C-alpha cells in the first residue's frame, strides 16, 4: 500500500486497513466515519454488528438531543454537557457510568512557564496552588465529578498509586499570601503583586470554567491574570512550540502506566513543539534519573517504589500542578449490550457488542 510512494501523501492515510473486526468504508471530515463488518475477521462468528457510524458532533447540546432521540446509541469520553450528564443519570433509557473507562483517568492541569522570573521560584508556584479552592471548583462547576488530585498518578492506578497520598497543596489563602511575601512579591499600591498570562487549551467545557476560577482565585492574592482564548491548535502551538505563555491549563490523560504518557510531562529533553510534554524551561536531574530508572525496572515492587519517589519529587517542585483527578463518563443506550467490558472500551474494537430494538 505504501511501497514506492510518498508516505505523507499516500491516500491510504485516510483509508485505514487491517485485520480488525470492521473494515473502513468512508470518511467525511467533520461529519462521520463509517466501518462495516469484516467477513474475513479471524475470530469465528464475530463481530456481531453489520456497521458502525462514528458521528462528529461539535455542539454538545446536539449530542444530548441525538442520544435522547435515538440517533446515536453511545456518547463516549464526556462528550455530553456536564449538566446533561448529571440529568441523564436519572433517565432509565441510559447507562451513565465510568465503567469501562478505568484506564483513562484524567486531570485538569496548571502548567508553569518557569522562564518567567516569578514562576522560576517554587514558592510562587506553590502559592498559586494554595490559592485555588479545588473542592469548591469540583462541587460547584463540575457537578461533583472528581476530587482534588494527589499527583500525576491517579488513585485508580492501583499498581502505581503511592500509599496514603494526600493533595500536596490544599486551599490555604493565608499560606499563599505568606509564600508570595516570602518570595519578595509584595502587593503594590493597587493591590497587585504581578500579572500573568493564562492560555487555555480549550478541549473541554470545563476549561473556560477553570480558567475563570483561576483568574478570580489568584486575583484574591494579588496576582492579576489575563486569559488568552485560542482554538486548540493555536493554544498547543502557543504553549508547546512558541512558549508564549506564563501559565496554561488543559488535560493530562493517564493511560495505565506512568511511562506511557505521564512522565513526559516532567522529564526534560522532549523536542520543542511536542504537545503535552515538558516545555516549561524546568529541569531536574533527580526527576530525569527516576523517570528513566522506573521505566526500565522490571521488578514490580521496586518499580512502584521508584514511582512513589518520583511523585514526591514532582509534587515538591510543581512545574505542572495536577489540579483535579477525574474519570471519563460514557452515556450508553440500554439497547446496547455487552458494552464497556474492558478498561478502555470506547477506544476498543467493539467486536462482541450488539444492539436490540
């Protein structure tokens, strides 16, 4: 399929092929993807479904309407508005659950550009974390979905989660003010210590909410925050390639093992422009060494202990603050059977799911 061609221009890039239970049929950008049953699939008598259509619906309210009218049967990965997700829990037609998404925990993040003089001081970064009332944000903006994070490894990752973990920077406005004073950033005559520019990586309805909450929270301790609104591509470029930010907020997804997509948020050496990696001007020999040693250790007990040390080190230095710990939800019609049976089911092969009328 690719021999003798320019890989980047090959039409097969937009027409995937393989040995899975479904075969690619059609892709209309921004509208839908269609796949049909593979009659030569290697598992006997599978899959059950004749066809799957993945619809692209950017308007979250339209997602809820499509689910309730029966036009779609599954809404994965928090694609419903938070208010509708909460409302539909009481609707007997649907299963609203985190089941089958255990390997996709995620965090709201706050990233610090330590090239900025004020943010190069760990006391300032800690003060910013102490100024934000995370439990209040969760209860009042996220409909209670989530809890304050204790670090970059979520509690659902039982193989690696450090025992007796607690949020390292609980809400404490007096402590925040004290740390800022200690770092030498007193309030001016206007009550402002210094300004910051916050770039939103706007990949969820909670991002503007968290951005505004951070702005108001830091204002209360004398830090004036300007929010920069960009589309996702523009925000990723601004933060990870151009480094044109002071603080940024987005999502970190944990995928079952810290070495997969988590430690890159802290280890130095990622190419400039690589999204969701350490592009903060921050480096730690200790963290780099622990990252590499833990990734290559084959003894489970030793590996767990190394990651506990790693969490302690990155929590202390806080180049990135994991603000919340959350689980994705999926909304599934009760017409769908045998669904969410693996820890990342919405991204799986759907070979043994079926639908009744």
